[in-house]
């Protein structure tokens, strides 16, 4: 079986709306492993007013997750930590402070928008992230109705 990578998941317990317990987290890792996933990039939310868990807490829970996975026999999985950065002031603050956590050694970060972001804000945030030296990967782009509407307007 070809090795797979999961680059967007919420496996770390107690940090966002993903896995709510260590047991659920372990079950999800078992499922990913059974599907041939051997690289897992954990991307807990960072979103103002909703998911503000600090990088420090996330890192602590991430280390515990890796320890549990190792004990459960998943020593062959490579784990990485990044965040799912919502386009808001917390992201701008992280860019300013230099605390953004990219995927491994790359400059890639996961960037999330909401349906209330106007197109001009989406463009602005993408430009700002690029100018800060990161490459934004747009999370679940299919959800952004404003992009669909803009696309259909271009076609008509
Ligand atoms: Fe997500």
C-alpha cells in the first residue's frame, strides 16, 4: 500500500472541536493507520473568539499524543504540528510576532476563511501571508460561497 499523508486533521485532544478525549484521538490514529496514512500533520484551530488555545498548550498535548501513539505501536507514523489559521487578528499577531507554525520545514500554512469574509479580505489575507514569507494552503475552499458566487458571475 502506498503511504498516505493527512495534512489537515484535528486529532489532538482537548485543544479544539476535534478529538474530545485521548481515547478518541487514539481510535482516529488507528483508523488513519489502517488506511495507509504514515504522515500526520495535526492542525488544531486558531480562531479568535472561538478556538484560542495557545501554541504552548497545543505543543504539550501534541507531545503527549505522540507518546501515546508510540506506545500503541504507531512508531512508524511521522507526526507534524501546525495550526489551522483562521484569517483574523490572531493570525496577524502570530505573523507579527514570528510565532506561526508552518508544516515541518516548509513555509506552508493552512489558512481558513469564513463565509462572512468579503472577497477583498480573502485577497488581502492571502497577500499578507505571502508577503510574510508563507505559502497559504486554503482550508476546505469548497465551503466559501463568496468564491462560488464570484466564479458564477465571471461566467455569466
Ligand atoms: Fe479543520
